[in-house]
C-alpha cells in the first residue's frame, strides 16, 4: 500500500456564487475520486455537499465534472491521474448549482414526464407477453441507462444554451422515445401516437446534429447516437431529405 | 407552535425503493392522494443496486415449479422462523407481480419461446429468478418510476396538474412520525435536504418502506441511505421490531482495493457456474454441507458440474447453499489460513465459461471489477469475502395487511418489515417481497385512510419536539450545563459513525460471542452519550455533516436492537451465529424476540448499558397451518420443529 498527498481543487458555493477551493488530501491505493471527496468531508470540510448512493456506478447520483469532463465520481480511479496533477472537481455545468457539487437536475425529471408512457397492447393480459431476446435487445440496451444525466450535461444543444432547454428533451429522453418505439409490444401506434414524429415535432430531435458527445461520456457505454438517435431520425423524416442521417450512416460504416 | 409548512395528503409513503413505489402506485390507484418521500433523487433508491433477479415461481424454465415449492424453499432458507403466512402470500402472488411489471413496460431477459427467462440462485430448487443481465434492480426501479410517471400523466390529462394525485418529494428526510392525541398516525415531520427547511405532511396513514440498516457495519454492500431510519421511526412511534438479531452477511463482497471493500459480487456468478476455491485451489464448499441439506447437494465436483445441464438427475453444487452457510464457510477458511492474499477466498468464472459468455451474462460484474479493481474476471479469479448485506429483522407487521403492530395507521413493507424471511433470506426473494407486500401495504393504507371518518389531528407538542430535536446538532458547540460531560468540545459525527461501524463489525458481526456483545452494548451506551453532543458546522442547506448527525440516532437505536436480541438468542440460526451456542435449538424455532423502546415517553438519553433504550420481549410464534406443514416430508420437519409442534 502506498499513499500520497494529492492536490484537489473543488468548487464550493451556491446560487449566489462561489469559487474553487484548494485542498491537500491523502490518497491510498485503489481509491476513486469519490473516496477523496468523502475524506475531505470527514477531515476538512464536513459540510461539503455531494450526491452519491451506490459507489459502484449503478445509481447515477455522483455525476460531476472532473478536470472539465463530465464523469461519475465513484467510477473515476485516482490512478488515471499523475501524482503531481491538481485535480479539479466542479458541478455539472448545464444545470443550476444548489450547493458545492450538487446541482438542480429537475430539468431531467420535467423532460421525463413529457415522454408518453409505454402503451400496453389491449389484447394481451399479464403473463401473456411473448417476445424473443433478439426483439428486446435494442430497447434493453437503452434501459441500461442509470440516469446519471452526464449526456444531458455534455450535449452542446443545452450546455451553453439555456434557451434551448424548453424545446429539447436531450439525448437521454430522446433515447427513451427510441426505446419505446423499438419495444416489440408497445401499442402507441394503435392508439394513434407516432413516437417518431413526436420526437421530431415535440421533443426537439431536430436540434441534435449527431456529434456523438453524449455517447462518449455515457458511463454505461450505450451507443446513444448510433443506436437510438439516428434510427429515430430515420423514422421521423424521409431519409433522403435529412443530410445528417446520411452523414451519420456514413460515419457509422467507416467506424466499423 | 412551530411555524412549518404543512401539506395534506391521504397516504404518505416513506421511501421510493421497490416497496415504496409499489405501495404508492397501489394507494393512488385505490383513489388515495399519495405522497412519496425519499432521501435521494427519484429513481436512485437502493433497489437500483439489486443485481441477480426477482424470485417468482412462474415455471418458465422448469414446469415443476409452483408456489408450494417456492414456499418450501423460503421456509427452509429462513430455517422455519419465517412468518409463514407472509411466505405463503409471497410465493402465491410473486408471479402476478412480475407479469404486471411487463404490462408497465419492463423488459426481462427471454427464454427461447419468448417468455421471461429464469435463472438459478442459492436455495431455490428450480431456476426461478426473472432477471435482466445482472441489473435487475435497475429494471425494477425504472419500471416503477415510469409507472408513477404514467399515473401522473393520467392526472395531468384530467386536472392539468401532474402532481394532483401522486407526488414525489425527493431529497427529503422524515425524522419523526407524528401522531394524534389518541395515538393514531397523523403525519410525518421532514426536512428538505436542499434547503434544510422543515415541513410537515398531514396524513391518515403512513407506509414505511425505508430499506435496511447496513451502514451501522463497517463492511457492507449498502449505501449511505441504509441508516435504519424506518426501523427507528417505527420504534419511536411505539411499534415493535421483530427478530433484529438476524442480519445477512452476503458471502461474496469485494475485498480489494480497500475503498471498495464490501461492494457486492452478485450471487448469479455462482448461479451461472462460478466456483469458490481456497488458496490451495480446493473447492472447499463440499466440506461445509450441513446435515439438514445433505440430501439436496452434490457430493462431488463432477456431480455438481453436471447439474447445470442436467438438473433432473444431479444435485446442485454446494456453492449454491443458502447465504448464511456459504458466508460462514468462507469465514472459516480465511480463519484457518487458507484465504486469498487480501483476506478473502477466490471466486472463479474465468475457467468455467468462455469470455464472451461472461461478458454477456455478467456485464456489470465484468465492468465493476475492471473499473474498480483492475481485475479481468474473464481471465482471473475474483477475491471475495462476507459483507453485511440485508436485515431480516424489522417492523413487526400483520401478514395480510402489512399493518405495523400497535400503531393504527402505520404500515411497513420491504426490507424494513420483519418476518417474511425468517432467520435468513434467499437471494431474489427481496425484490419479490417488495412488490407483493408493497402492494398490500399501499392497498390497506389507502383503505384505512378512506375508512376514517375524520382526519387525525396532529399533536403539536410532537411537532415542536421534532423541530427541536432536528436543530440540536447546530447548538452542540456550547457546554451542556449540569451534565457530566460539561465543557468538552462537540463530537465529530463522522468519527462517531466510524466508531459505531467498527464496533458492530467486530463485536456483533458474522460470528458472535457473549462477552463481545456485552462489550458492544457498553460501547453503544458510550456512543449514545457522545452522539448527543454531535455538533455540525455550516448551515442547513445540503449539509451532509448535519444529516449524519441526525442519522446517528437511528443507527444507535437499531444497533442496540441487534446487539440485545443477538445476546438473548442462545442458539445459531440463519443470519445469527453464536460461537458459544453453535447449534440450532428447536425450542427457539417458535420464539420471536420483539424490541420496544424502553421508555416510550422520555427522551433517548438513557446511558445505562444494561437497561439502555431498548426492552426485549419474547413471544411464541403462531403455529404453522397444518396444510402448509403437509407440504414437507416428516423427516425434514423433525430437523426443525419441536416435539410439541410436530404432535399437533
Ligand atoms: C448490492 C445489492 C444487490 C442486491 N441484489 C438483490 C437481488 O438480486 N435480488 C433481490 O431480491 N434482492 C437483492 N438485494 C436486496 C434488495 O435490493 C433490497 O433488499 C431492496 O431493494 C430493498 O428495497 P426497499 O424498497 O425495501 O428499500 P430501498 O430500495 O432501499 O428504498 C428505501 C427508500 O427509503 C428512503 N428513505 C430511507 N430513509 C428515509 C427517511 N428517513 N426519510 C425519507 N426517505 C427515506 C430512501 O431514500 C429510499 O428511497 C440486493 C441488495 C444490494 C445492496
Ligand atoms: S449526438 Fe445529438 S444528443 Fe448527442 S451530444 Fe450530440 S447533439 Fe447532443
Ligand atoms: S444515457 Fe448514459 S450518460 Fe445518459 S443518462 Fe443514461 S447512463 Fe447517463
Ligand atoms: S454513487 Fe452511484 S453511480 Fe456513483
């Protein structure tokens, strides 16, 4: 076991304002950034606010920005940094700060409510659902989402454009629409709801220009852009008239 | 009278895990205006961490399965101490609760013919756990969360307000149940984490669904939320806790690196073929099959290995014994000097399955070890050891209605409720428990609330006392006049918490001894005094130090219940192992231990370790219904039941 002292710079403050505060803190083998934040709480800053639950990358609570990059505090190992490096931890930039590393993520809950729920098929009762594994694979990939909202934080459509928030659901909730659209038994269409079209018309799919930044930060490795957003765009619009879809497909093919 | 904001709802559900959310949807569908309160963000409750699956005898993987078989397995797992009526209802209703999730959009893994796939798990006779890879809890919580949203969308269409009939108060903590003058539930006292603001919700019925207690132990798979709040809330409201000595230590937690010690390694690793080995490379579990299970488990590695493909003609490997047995065996191997380098044993899948199968069947385990321990589980063995995982003990409830004993209007469901699992819970039986009894609690709470003519009126004295109690840590700075401790500086809540965890881990842990538990009670008395002086810095806005200072009250109460009951029960059974009383005693089979507040009227200052805050009471369990007993072979029953019980 070897331990060393690391330099940390943590944003502290609230809606009124705040700034980066410097700390020197012990680091031991195998620790993650969240361990260090907890050590700060226990020894130097008992009122340092941070969200976390599972400490195992499963709940998506501990989202913040480390050296400017959206990440989970509990899944970022200290060993990825050099011992000399000062590590800067700041709250998610796209959401209003509450205190220290805690932000108001209410935007996401508002958007979640705007996506119409799963529509059960009328003709099937509980226990009568039959779906093959191949048919549920696509939607299951999206249901791996832990709602860390890192993709929502990083997407440039809202990251520095507060004004877009009203019209844009963000990658996480556009992906939710794709998930329901690909659900083998969702009966939305039978009830007169075309999820593809509403994604475009009501949830701001058109704002997305498939930069794939969301996919890059997703801690679950979900291929948000390729597997959810682009197919949804294809459903929504006639492919010939959407150059972005064409471009996306080309990039995808080259990537393989 | 304290000026705090008040709101009125019919039913309040404390907790937004599987049990709380299922209770809330049910209450709302019964027509009750329902509020849900939770400490974390909506969708982050502990249930999200469940991995392996949800047990329900749907018979998709083996047509011989049925509720009777599930009931038998559950009773065996709990060593027959289970509140049998709960085990019966649970086994009967679990399939419906799982199928219902599909109609709300859940997507479980499938069988070849398109049904819900079911996997093997410790103690379950047939493959029984519906699952989604190893992230079943996430699927469960997300489905329930989305069902809540669906109901809110319905309300919106009707009233223009999403929150007209069902509202989630996220990041709020309940610190007291408030009653009326007649002792009926009248509401809850809460604070909002974000602002530190206090508020009161008036309600005729309260469902407690706050989960477990693991944060009182040092090595645990549980998150910060598991401070035993609901257990303490019920105690303080006058309801008893049942059989708190039974704490489940899951056999396989991570042991290295230190910062992740305790994090769970799902039992599916073993269910899918993983094996346990000691430092000599030996599959030691074959040496630890207890007599009561001798006929049910494989005698040789070859037989155990054949079972995965041919369960009809072979018996299962002993790696799949109930958790208490496996945890004790690992403990014994490590103690005998045959442990792994970091004090655990080896759990290996790498030599048992091709790499791509491992990555597909156990994706989060693959990810977890890769990211947190730099271990590639497709190439090398994991190191694992026991970790505090689940509490079988809990609020004593009526089996059918989930009503807490003695406090009208109080209900409890999920991990916080006792009885269902007896002395040891089988894997997968918690998620099903949440749904079965969450629904029942919501149903009966709503019916009770609707049946009351008038709303109970809050006792304002209790509201004032709750506010004063919650503010106390901010004024802990000054000396407390007249007390022996006068003039000492305030205590750091983090230090107190660490000392508590260490004491419980070392003195009331997986193997228990009388002198150590007595020592634990002394330590708890000492911590109780110091906790009254836990002071915090800063202000009320999102202040984790303050939150912890308040949680200490709950952890201390619950820890005392565990220590006192463990000291009293002079036998070993399930999640309670006494080195000085190593045998299971049939006379204890029909004994429940109830914990009550020693002085329900007074404060919590009691420092006398002998008396403490908790009073124990022993009661006879209700005899098991004959038709349920008839589901077992007589030869099996004699291992558990006393002569008198068998005679009747
Ligand atoms: C890592 C892990 C894996 C597991 N895997 C499985 C599995 O595969 N199968 C299985 O059956 N079981 C499993 N379990 C057990 C199971 O997950 C839990 O027992 C179960 O999820 C508990 O659910 P619950 O609804 O009772 O409580 P939780 O899901 O824990 O929810 C408790 C809720 O109460 C709230 N709360 C607590 N205190 C307060 C308060 N004072 N005020 C307001 N709100 C409060 C919390 O915020 C939270 O919302 C696992 C457990 C762990 C830790
Ligand atoms: S791909 Fe679309 S949704 Fe994703 S970050 Fe880029 S613009 Fe945003
Ligand atoms: S899609 Fe990925 S990044 Fe976005 S919220 Fe879900 S888990 Fe987080
Ligand atoms: S604490 Fe749960 S994802 Fe980090």
